[in-house]
């Protein structure tokens, strides 16, 4: 009879431990997938290392602008000094077209910043940035993007 009580007590302790562990696990946030990248909260910087390799082209994962977080997208490309000249395009996924470009090209060792006016900041806009080699050779550099309000247009920095 004593052994039965001990076994029942151990089972009760085990059940309590298991239920506590499950409750803790359910309360933890689930990480988002790469397809759900959003520029949020205000002016959070997205950064990508670019290396087109032999393909001569690289696209960033698509990213969304959040309603209320600004009506402008500031984007920047820094081409490595040993890299090939590059065309850099801002592609609107919803429109299915290039909506802005770093004109005419970004030479090796050069950095360029562009600002694109999206329009109503209540719209949900989705973009990708395309870096393309002008001569088919490799392009390597740093690409950044952030959503801003018109009050931040004069501030050309990419700090948080």
C-alpha cells in the first residue's frame, strides 16, 4: 500500500511538471518567417550584404512598408571598390514594375542614397531591391532601406 502511494505521488509530481513546461512553451513568441519581413517600428533599418557572384544579379527578399510609419522609403547602396559598376533598382512587387533607380549607375567605391515617395502612408506597399552588374562580372556591396516620415527627409543618415 505504501508503494502505491509513492507511485501515485511521483505520477502527480510528474504531471504537474509536464503541465508547467507546456504552459511555459505556449507563452513564448513564435519567430516570424523570412517572407514576413516588415519595416517596423518607425525607421528600422534593413541591411543586406550583396554579392551577385557569376549570375550578375541579386534581389533582396521582399519587404513591406507599414501604414502610419512614413510615406517615404530611403534606400542606399555602397559598391565595393573592387566590384563592377552596378544598376540598382527599386521594384514594387504589387505593381509588378521598377518604380525607382539609382541613375545612371553606381561605380566601384561609390555610395548612393535615393528616396522614393510611396504616397499615402496608409497603404501597405511591398518592395524588393535589385542589384545588377553592368558588365556581367560580380557586384559586391552593402544595401540598406528604411521607412521614414517627411520630417526626416533632411536627415540623410541610416542610424536608428
